[in-house]
C-alpha cells in the first residue's frame, strides 16, 4: 500500500462490500434462524476462517491456479454446492422430524451446537471458489509492488476484509437470533423458520453450482 489514504480507501471499500448482502450473510442468517444465536456466531467465525484460507491461498498463488483451471474450479464449485445443498436438506428434514417428535413426546431436540456450526461455516466458505475470485480481483488493486513484501501485503489486506465480513456476519446473526427468539413461544413458527433456513441453504448451493468461472 502506498500511503495511509489508500488504506482508508481500501477499508471503506471493504466495509461497503462487507455489508452488501451476499452468500455468507445469507448462510449465517439461515444457520441462526435454524439453531439460534450461538450457532449463528459460530458460523460467522467459521466463514471468517474459511475466508482466511482463501486469502493465504491467494497470497501463495494457489487460488490463481484453481481459477485458471476450468476443471479445478468446477470441481471445487460442485463440491461446495453439494455440501450446501446437503446442509439445507438436512436442516429441512430435521425441522420436520423434530416437529413430529415434539408433537409425540412434547420434547424439543437440542440444536446441533456451536462447534459443529463453526466447522460447517469453515467448509462452506473454504469450498466456495467465488470467494477466491473476489479476493484475487479486489485486493491486488491496493497492493503496492514497489513497497515489497507483496504476499504479506495481500495477507494483511485480506485479513482486514475478512474481519469486516465476519463482523457484518456476526451482526446479522444477532439480528436473526432476535427474530428467532420472538418466535420461541410458537413451536410452529420455529419449525417454519428452520424449514425456510434449509430451503435458503439449498438455494445458495444451487446458485453456487450455476456460478461461472471468472474470465482471466
């Protein structure tokens, strides 16, 4: 980065992009509606770690190799899409099953837990090649080759972007948990929220499967 002014411009652009609704925000919101605040926050931290994996890969040139290969891009894209669809289908099915169980026994199954939500968040983001494409297209515009340590500049800028994205996701998780808590007294509403969440994840997976490889 050439100077402090350019850093401010970068942070402003990264913040604007962070608060723009995208797959990560919708995924975290869906997970929160399905499992509550703890799962939502854990998911946002997981997607943050998955994003950092793309940043590190980008700094090492791995992401560029994947994006340059139509076969590798398609493979990673389809794996990520299949994983999202599977998560959505499982969430939808569990909502139906737990609703039936609650009617029969009066018991409500516990949420999946924050650890599992964190792991799934990592995988969802790490298996999304569109995230790699974003970092490779956005960050280099603010890297100053003349300053040296290009890879380190890439990592630092990427960390700033990921941190802002994670903060935005966490805020969305808090907001979504408020919606879920307001429906807590109505089991039917919770079931519908979870079914909606499952459907949203499936839609995200289909959208990822239809994504096209960026043209170099």
